[in-house]
């Protein structure tokens, strides 16, 4: 496998995601807010009524959240769930969102592509993305007529930030005629320059569907190595990485196994190859969750973002004990209940993609979806 990387500085969120500010530092209302209006701030007191109305939701996360924390979250949970009905909105929550978001206010949960596809079938007018900005862009690509909001514009992604559309164009000049496959963990700008997108679960299938002997695969170098080990197609890889998954090491996994030989270790393909080799199973977030739910191991270590273990533990009712090496995604953790509430009240920050760019980016995603 050949790896390439063009050195570029760390980049901020795309310009179209940066909020406009007036001279008084008051955010300018989004087009959606000007059209639909701003709602009043709800009461956020912890009251007996809030306790009663949210008790069933706390039961879902009791195993991962101590009772002392719930009185802080519950008023936001109630207010958000009330506002969703008023706004005809849905909240999409990625597997890496915290339990109070994932289990208590989300309408659709899953990986980034699952979220966008399921949202497309919703009758909601507004989508609030509980995830990072490339996910919000993908949701907008597949739901062009809906209002898509991201609660924090700084919720970026080290992987998506590692490459730009200009980088892809330079790659295509360097390797003329070689098709380009982009992981969905990329910006709309990058998606507009590639032939087809993929997820971690269908990456091998997508690469082989092109019917060629060489493919450019971007931006994750470790997912590229994972694919290269499972296909005869030559992979030219971009040298990007997820800052959560690349921090795991085989040494730490071997130490957990030495302490308990019965433990099942499940890794995401974004991890380095030696980490995957030290694991019992490797797969996408959806495959990891399915493994736990179907195999029901007594003790399991999920080699991925911390909150996913909390959410799976809550969903499985404590059948499995989760050992947590715990690497947090700082970008995912920018999404909080107060910021989701703010999005629903003020309809910010709205995701807007240039229509011409959106057409090209949408096609690369839809080509993947058409593969089935």
C-alpha cells in the first residue's frame, strides 16, 4: 500500500459553518430563525414535575449515570423533548454522544450515514445533528429541503480536517485516471471531488465495485490498511487519522488480556493494524454493537470512543461488563444538552452548502447508497 500526504496546516471549520456576528457580538439570526422565529427560554428548574416526566428516561441510563447528576440534565431533557414537538424537529445522535443525549433526547441513533439516511425518511422540518460538522453536512446533502442545525460549529474532526478538495484535485493530477474513494468522514468539499464514498463497514465492497486494480483511498490511513489487507486492489492511501483511535496501542490491549484472558476485545478499523491484530473482532460501530448484543460476552473492551461503551451498556441492560480504556473525542463532547436547547430556540447554527458543490457531493454519497 502506498501512502501520500501533502503537508497542510490545521484548518478551522468550513467557512459556510462559521457564524456571522454583529458589532454588538449578538449572533445574527439564521435564515431559519428569521423565517420561523425565536422561541422563549423554557424554565430549567428541577421540579417534582420534571422528575416525574423524566423518570422513565433516567431508568434507561441509570447504569451509567449516578443519581446525583440527573437533576442537572433532566430539566434540559424535558425542555428539549417539548421543543422538538413545537419545532417539528428530530435529533440525530451519533454513537459517540453522551448517554443523556443518545438515550434521552435523540430520535435517531447510529453511525453518521445511518443517521442521515434515516433522517431523509422523516417528516420533520428540522434536523439537529448530535455529532460533528461533516455529519451535519452529510445530513444536509441527503436532506436538502430540511433545515439542518449543528449545536456547536467547533465540533470538528481531525480526520475530516486532514484533507481538502484542493488536496484531492492534486492527488488526481498525480495519479491520473485512478478513481478516488472517500470515507464518509470527510467534508462536503472533499465529497464533491471524489468518485464514491464509503463507510467502515462497506469500504472493501466499495473499492472492489469499481472494477479497477488501483484506487486512491482517503483520508484514514488505518482504514486504508484494513481494506488493503482484505482486497487484491492496490490502495493509495492518504495519511490522515482519527485522533481517538490512533491513540490506542497493542501494548495496552495485551495488558488488559494478560489481566483477564477471558475478555473480548473489539476494535474499530480506524485503529492501527497492530491494535486490530491484538483484538478478537474488528468492525464498524454498528458491527461492534451487533457483536455485543448477539454474542453477549461477559466482559468486553470496546476499542473506540468512551461514550459508545456507555450507550451500549445502557442498551444491553448490564448483561455485559464493559472495561473502558476510554479515549474521548473532544469534538463530539462539544455537543451538550444546553447547546442542543439553544439550537432549537434560536435555530442556530444552520448548515448551508453551496448548491453546485452539494450536487457533486451528494452524487458520491448516493453512488455508495445505490450499491446497497
